[in-house]
C-alpha cells in the first residue's frame, strides 16, 4: 500500500525538522547566529481521475477528481536573517551591526567569508581579527602604544596615541551586503560564504546607503526565540508520532489481509 | 454466492485508497499552506440477472467505488514568524507563481529573494505582481508588504517608501477544479480561470500552517483500519462457509 511509503516520507521530514530545531536551540547563545526553518512541500499527485475531464458527450465535466498524494518532501532550510537583540559587553572591540550587512573576513587561503559575529580581538601584531585569528577587512592595525579605542557608527576606528590629545583615525571597518542574504552558505565558526544564490557581494560603508550602523561594545545575540522553538519541537514530535501510527495502522490492515484465508 | 467476496473487495480497495489520502494528509501536517484532501464514495449498482423466472426477483447488488477526493479549503492556523518575507493569506485568494510550465497558484507564503533580487518561492519560482515579477534593488531594506499586497521598501538612506510592485492575488469561482501539482502548487483546471480578487488580505510576518486536523485524521485512520479488518473477517467467514459447503455437499462416499 502506498500509505506505508507516504507515512515514511512524513517521518523522514519530521526527523529533519527536529534536527533543524535542535540546531537552533543549541545555538541559542551563539553570537550572530541566524535561525533556520525547515520548509516542506507536498510530493507529486497521482491523478487517478482527472478533475475537469469530460464525463459525458453532453459536455458535463468531472467536478472533483481523485488525486492521491505521495507524501512530503523537504525543499530547503531557509535562514531567517532578522536582527538579533544587542547585548552590551563593555569590550572595546565587540561590534554589533544594527541593520543590513556582514563583516568581511580574510581567510588564510585568500578567500573572503562573511559574518554577523563582531566579537573581535587584537592579535600579536595589533591587527583586528576574529575569534579564529583571521583579519577583518579592510585590515586595521592598531599601534602598540595606543589607548582608548573608539569605533563610531560608520565603523571608523580611532585611538588615542601617547602625547596627543586628539584621537587618530587608524582605519574603517567595512560592511558587505548581498541581495539574497538567506542564500549564503554557512561553513561553521559563525561564517558564511558567497554562493550563486546569494548574488555578488557589495562592499560599502556602515550607516550609509542602506547599510546598517555599528554599535561598539555590543554583540548581536542569536535571533532564536526559545518559546517558538519549543512549540515547533512539540509539533514536530507529535507529527512524527502520527506518521508512525499510520505505519502501524497500515501494518494492521495488511495483517488482516494475510490472515483472511487459512 | 461470489458477490460477498466482490462487494467486500470493492470496499477494501476503496479503504486502501482512503488510507493513502489520510497518510498524505498526516505526512503534510507541517507543510506550509497545505490543504487537506477528503475522499468521497458512491454506490455502484450492478445490474441484475437477465433471466427473471426466479421465484423471487433477482436483487441488485451494490458495490462501493471512490468517486473523488476533494480539497478542504478551510483556512489553516497562522503562525507568527516575524520574517518580513512570510505572508499568510487571510481569505480565499492564492498567490500567482511563474513556473516553466506556466502560471501556478499557491497558498504557501514562505517567500525568498533570489540572486537577481526577485521575490521567489522556496522552490525558486518567481512570485508575480500585477506587472510581472517583483524585483528588489541591492540597497533596499525594511521590506514591507501591505494587506492589499503592495510591496514597499526603504531604498538606501531614503526615508520615503519606494513601491516595488503589488502581489497578485487571485481566486477561483470553482476552487474544487484546482489540481494539486505537488510542491505546494495548484494548477487551474479546465474551465476555471483565475479571477483577480480584492477581498483577501495578506498578513506579513505570518505563515499559514497546514489545515490538517490531527484528531480528525487519527480517528478517520482508526475507522479505516477497523472497517478494513471487519471486512477481512467477513470475507473469512464467507470463505469458511464455502469450505464447509464443499466438504458437506461433495462428500463422495468411498
């Protein structure tokens, strides 16, 4: 019976749904994490009796047909790129983006990756780097004896040098936008890479032309909402159970058929 | 005498198909914008015997056959997602989707943007506005979709809304004529054309969940299983009857 395989597609889909939800919950406290959601669609239908077909030579048509569906498929796990709440940290090199845009990171292999995680550090040479030690673009080197690091909304990084009363501009952290930011590919470590679906990266300056602004000493929290994740989890678990029940119901029917003749 | 078997069989075949429909509903219990299917049955009267010289007139035998599955277009519950690209349709309208096979219709409002900035479904098909696909510019942000389908954005540093198009919403005089194509898409059946509608409204930041009612489907499933088992038992006793008839009547003395 087809119902057996239909229910199996349902169980597989809900299993994946639970996986996506558990990853969201696991990343509840991950800086700059964007939640995902499993998107499902129905599978193709078997049109046993086609709706609208001629029912007689008098021109009457079949008002409703017989369509038997084959189950469900997972079509994607789109990411919800909404703004996460900002949390103050007091750390000079923590930056949160409020609005559109990603930080651009130069990887050791020369490629660029993009992130919303603005928890930056200084490395041994004074460069502003991310948690993996890869420099933020454009590369900014903070002088050894500098103090009072200030980053303004446009990403301009100024420091106070000894013997000077006016702050010195040492660089400007850029932002990158994508027309389809949900199309970026996650590679772990809070990083994303460009894909054919995301469109080409557009570098720009924060707080101008639709780019978001930068908030120093803040970090962007994950945009996961526990309550909705837990209710989704309950719904997924129940849906899984119901599909399992269908399988046992079909099993019972088949059993009664095979017991019919002794 | 054979009629019992055949009548029972006709019911079991129909029950199997009904089970397929229930299984598909349950499999799609978490599918955005999914509409449940229901089965309809009808009686099929077999013609009586041609000879009418029996003591009692020959009685006609009725079989079961499934006539149709119809779509239950009741609205599904809406879930808040806070995603600006999610829209739930409040009313009987459908969104229009451009596929390689032509225009298709959907209730699944979980939309995305593609690499060209076009508004698309999760499968990547363009969602049509009143004047073609809706395209966003690279500097657009704060997308807003009004209840009537008007899509506006803030462009760059501007503070004034720019219009990017108006989502086309259509309805059908005879929605039952719609054909489910899979992938949350419907195609218009023969003789039913899409009519523009203004009575439905869009809710941005919400998605319409599947309208499958788990309690109904579960009880229907139990009903199907029990009926199927009952008929199996019926057929079994019929078979026993046959067996004993053969044994008793054809008891050839040795």
